[in-house]
């Protein structure tokens, strides 16, 4: 349980949040794992009242804080190239005009940007068996202009917030032509925000090298 300011010398507010593991008697069964049960309770008076009884289909909630929103300093967009993993500008960040594909032996590195409604480069060519590192930077400056990157054939699905740089890595084991696309509705041309990963088969690569 938590109340506003509960970890301070002077708690404040008239509400309590109860984070309940068990919810069997609260909500309909949707599978072996029941949702967690969060209850917001008014404790300002002789009787407590439940204001909100909310199922939460996420991991088990063990701890929470209640603070005034005024204490938060929220970033609406990140600086271009920001890495949330390190809270710094990523050395792999890509600025507009710097997009490129770099090959070093069988190691391929893609430096990509995403902006409504286009990936650059939109066609990525590698060879079967290549070791692929893919950096993508969302260069949007508009709040909530989040993009996604999905490559279903390689089990990739990213969310990239405005300004954020994300990195994925995989071995190009499957030959073929595979689409990649934005998974976050970003504009009227959202469905046009797609491209192709072309993985040349080993046999074709060997013939080309003869």
C-alpha cells in the first residue's frame, strides 16, 4: 500500500493506493494468469471508499509512489540521438543526410533515420549469414511522433520515441526479401512507411564472387 508522500517525514493527501496480487474475486477469468488489481481508495473520512478498481495486465506490482505531477520534469521529445539505456547521446546516432550502410567483411552496420513517413535507407541489402547491426534514429521534433520498426521475419519489433536512437542485432540466416514497416500510427501516410530487407542467398553470393 502507498499514500502520497509515504516515504517522507510529512505524508500528505487523502488517498491510498492498494497494489493487490490476488484478483480472483474481482474480475472475469481471462486465462491462468489473473490481472493485478490496483485500488485507489479515499481515506478522507470515517469510512474508506474505493474510487477506482483497476485490472492491470502487466508484471506483478510490488511498489509504487504517489507524487504531485508538478514534481515531474517530463521530456516531451529527446535530443536527437538520445539513448534511454545510457541517458546520453548515442555514438551510433544518425543525423539526416548521414544515413548509410557500412560493410566490413561479413559485418554490416545500418545507420537509419525515421521520420513521417519514411525510413532512410528504405532498401537494405545484406548477404545470407551476415552479422547485422542496425541503428535507427527517430529524428522527429514533434511530441508523440513515435515510430516503430518491425521485421517480422527476424522477430524484431521496436518502439522509437521522438529523438531516440535504438539498436538491434541479428544474424541474417534467412534468405529472401522481407518487408520492414512502422508499427506506430504516425500520420495519414503511415501505411506507406515501409521498406525491404533483401537477404541474398549464399549460393548467389558464391556465384557472384567467382
